[in-house]
C-alpha cells in the first residue's frame, strides 16, 4: 500500500495580491467548466414539459405584460423614439433576464455543490462561472426570438449589430463578478439567498428595462449610468435598432464591470479557504 504524503498536495490560501483571478489555473480546469456548465443546463430542464421553451417564454410573457401596462396604459410607447414598445421592452429584457437568472443561480451555486467542494480540489470560481455560462444557452435561444420580432416589425439590420457579441460578453462578465461575490457571501451568510430575489426586483426598477433613460432629467441620468446595466441595456437597444451608441455610458459600465470582477475575485479567494469547513 503506497504511503500517504506527509503534506497535502494542494493548499488553498487567501491571496495577498490583486492577481486573484489566476487565469492559468482556471484554464487548466477548462474541461471541468464545460462539464459543470452542461450539468447545470441538463438539471435545469430535466423532467420539464416545455424544456428549453422556458428560455423564450419568460422574456416573451414579461414583454406582453409590460406592453399592456407600461406601453399602452402608462403611455410609455410614445417615449421610445419611434421604436415599437414590444421590441423595445424585449430588447431590454434579454440582458436583464439573463443577468437576473445568472446571479441567482451563481449566488446559490456553492451551497448547492457542497458535496463536490468538500471531496475534491478544483478552482472554486468554476462553480459560479458554470452557472453563468449555462445561462448563455438560454440567452442564445431567446436571441432567436428577437430575430423573429425584428423581421415582424421590419427593423433594418445595420453594422451596429456587430457590437452585440461584445455586449453579451460584458453582461456575462458582470454576472460572473456579482454572482461570484454573492456565492462566497452565501456560504457564510445564508441570508443572501433570501435577500437576493428582493435585491434583483429592486435592481430591475432602477435599470432602463421598461423605460428609456432619456425620460429622466440630465442630473438623474448621470446617476443612473453608475448602474452598470444602464450602459449595457441601452447598448443592446442601440445595436438592435441601429441607433447611435452612447459610448460614455457603455464605457462607465465596462469600467465598473471590470472593477467589480477584480474585487469579486479578490474577495472570493480571501474566503475560499473556509468553504469546505462551513458550507
């Protein structure tokens, strides 16, 4: 029988530098990220009657409700600068639905993978990252519905649509940063899973999902741009409708996203050492 090593093969230590992301280590476990992502996709739609149709139904029915109450009853359709309000709302719901589902799933991902964490070593960042990556499958399916709506409303496709993949990547990075930070906090403070739905609901109403930020006074518009989803959601609409892109708002969103990702990585690595003990 081979002798056991005197020291553990891997020691998880909190990092003392801001190079907490450790891309080389994450890259070496890229296959595990792939398998965990597809595990999350399969578990989500296992034993469901409608399967992946839920990826379309959630933003579609939300769009119909918003169109009825905000578009017609509240007169919001007259403030979308000529954009059909159903398509305007759907274009905002695409990134929002992906982001909300991604941070919900990733925020609870570590607690849901307790057996895996306590038995084998791998970079723990992969777990919340896989939860976000699984949401990209739903986003891709919903984008096909968007294409159908664009043909229905006869929206002309322009070169601005080329920036859409960049916006999807930026949304995913923001979701990874927020979800990773929440997942680490959720291991220590289980209140997070109860507070998260409430925070997500409030976040939607301070994001330009159902209204354009142009209806706000200038001073409040600048404050709203501190919400990283503001530049991202408006970027989606500009890309889809061929409108001028607000590079200032998108630049602020990009900067805040990168700062959140760095801070979340640092905080995650600082708390990672105790995950197996308290999860």
